[in-house]
């Protein structure tokens, strides 16, 4: 089983999940309590009271402090204990870890590795999620499977034809050759599949209104370990971007996944679909939200089953890779390198 | 590494015309490895950032060869 890649940024929550309450999430095996201070600052602390290990996420937020729900140990946003029950002296070691946290592009990112290596300039970007020129629907589904299975799943979209037929899959997805690129300088894996003349699956037919066949481009941009971007362009067959690079006749969907390992065999599957068309159409938003959640749950069911199968098999059981796996193998190699393993 | 027997039939010395970057998706990094699934075939064509190319029919071996840079020809 792959080790966690700790010295990386991970999405812990959507910014909208953090009001003035407490949210517990486990990231790379670390229980974390998240909340927003009165000034709007996102805070991430270890989710265990130093006293008797009670979860702080099940405690009470008073002002900007967390009061442990068991004995009242009280912590500030920096993790230091500011009050203990029944005595004046606060033990010197009474503090919980505070994790670097950043809110960007509507996502809350945390760093569970060496705090000295947490560089906010390296938080990967998904600007469409906070761009007023796009309308976004989103969700999060817990996955009872190791995160690498979701990486494999998303890096090989040929599975759309078989697992998601009737939603986003058509025969052309599995039949179209791909280009895969590893950008070593920027630690990004790209997989492109450009279909010139394809069926329009319901996901795009109902949201765009296109009734005939389409040009469908899928350009994956995976920033290991956490952020996966699928730049999707659809248009009627023959309609391409203009020579000057503008593309007013294309429909653009930015599909964003944040793949966040929780425990060795569970994962947070954050998903978002941002579009630049029918932006004010609530019906389209509802349709895309329902459809994409259905598709995600189809993946969740399949990967939960796969996890049970793999967990019961001896380590290193042989599998077989073919051309469609070129991107997934590239991602595995980059993740193994990040984890310090031999690829 | 891909063995010499695997590479012998697939070695390419000059980039074919279809290996130009895809429109709008040119990569920013300088150290880019590329694997194209050759249309109409079951073959994969790998191109290293140094310009070396090879063909193979197995993606795992293709990456092994590419990422062995600069040990490949």
C-alpha cells in the first residue's frame, strides 16, 4: 500500500463548510479540527485534547477558542492552551499542533508535513472554482478505499465508457488514443484525449443543448498528490477554437477533483464541475450536480469493491497494464517518487 | 529498461510531423516526457525531452525507458 506523501498540500474542506463551527477531518492519518475565526481566518488544529485525548471537533467553539467538551481545556487558534479547569497554572506542554492552512480558490488546504516546508506559493490552483465567469456545482463523497485507486480511476477515463455509460461515457472515449506527458519540472502529469466526432453523452447534451455529434476534448492535468483537473471542451462536430486562440463557440467545463487521503484505506473525494455556459440556469446547475454526483457514486461503489478485493490479496499480486494505463502509470511513478519509494 | 530487441524495430531518428504540441496545451516545463499512442496502431511512441524516441507496446516499459534518461540512446 502506498505511503502517505506528507509534505504536500491537501484539500481538507470547502471554504463554505467552515462557518463558525467545528469540523473534524482526518488527513493522511492526522485527526484535524477546522474552524474559522471571527476575522475569517481558517484554522486547523490537532483534533485531540492533550489532557485525555477527547476530540476537539466534538467540543465547543467559544469566540475563537475551542473548549474541550470533556474537561474544559481551552485552546486558541495557535493551538496553545489558554485555560485549564480548577487551577491557575497552565502546563507548559499544554498545546496542540497547529497545521499550516490556506484558503484559495474556495478550497481549504492544509499541510500535515514538516511545517518548515509549507510554502503557500506551491498550493496548486483551480481558479475556475472562485471565478465569477463560471458557475460551479460541487460535493464530497467519502471513499472506503485507498487514495491511489481514485488516482488510477481518474487518470484513465476510458472507464467512462463502461462504468458511466448513459451519463458521461460513449464508445469513443475508450476507442480514442491518448497523449500522456510528464512535466518533471512542475511535477504534473497530462493526459489528452481529443475526439473529433463523438456521440454527445446526456451529461453534455442536456446541459449544452447540443443535439448532434460533438468534438469532445479531455485534457487532464494532475498535480500529485491531491489536485486533478479535467479541462473538458465540447462543441458541435467541426466547431473548433478560432485561429487567434479564442473559443466563443465551445462549451467549457472544468472538472476538479481533490483526492485527499484520510486513512490508509479511506479517502475524501471532493468534486466540482465549473462551466462557462448557461451560468444562470438553475435547471442546468441542478442537472449537472445530480448527474456528476451519480457518476462519482458509481466510482465510489466500484472503488469500495476494488479495495476489498485488493486488501484480501497478497501484496504485489500481478496486474496487467495496456495503452490506456499510460497516464495512470505516470501518476503512480510520480507519487512513488514523492513518497520516497523506488518507482 | 527496454531491451535492445524491443527497441530495435521501433527506433525513430527524426520526429514525425504528428508530434507537434497539441494546440493550446503546450507545457510550461522544460523537462517533458511524452508518450503518444500511435493512431491506428497498438503502439506507443515515447519522446524524451532530449529528443530521443522509441516505440514499445507496453506502457510500463515505455516509462522505464524514458525515465532512464540520460541512459537511453
